[in-house]
């Protein structure tokens, strides 16, 4: 039986939210613009990983940085993906035991 995980962030006053979804095969981090019409709210998507993982729902967290300019996906406390408010993304490609490819500037802003 495949494991499914779903996490979401609290939207900002600007109507922006983040959603992490793993269906047991592929994981994506989405940027949602809640001001758009229903069904058209996904502003951007980033593949985080694929395949069977051995992580729990509690290993994933979505949070805003201190200045609310980046929305990040943390896996086991490490920033693995982030969006800025324009929908530009960095990171993804989670591989257990490796390091994310995100600049120190972004990482340190959380």
C-alpha cells in the first residue's frame, strides 16, 4: 500500500499559500494564488521527488521566511524547495542523504 502525504500553509494577506502533495509515487510542492478562480489557483508547481519514501507526514513543513517573501518546504527540518511571491522556484530534487541546491541567502532568510 502506498503512503500519501498532504501539507498546506496558512495563506498570507496576499492570498498566497503553499501545498505539498505526495500520492505515494510522486511529490509536488505547489504555489497557490487563492485570488484566482477555483480550479485555476495553482500558480506554480515543482517536483520534489518520486518513488517510495520512508518519511512520515510530520517530516514535512511549509512555512514563510521572516520577511514573508519566500514560502519554503522543509523536509526533516531542512529547506528543500522555495517559492518567491512571483512564483519563481528553487530547490526540489530531494534525495535522502544529500544536500539541497538552495542559496545560503534564501536559506538564511528563514
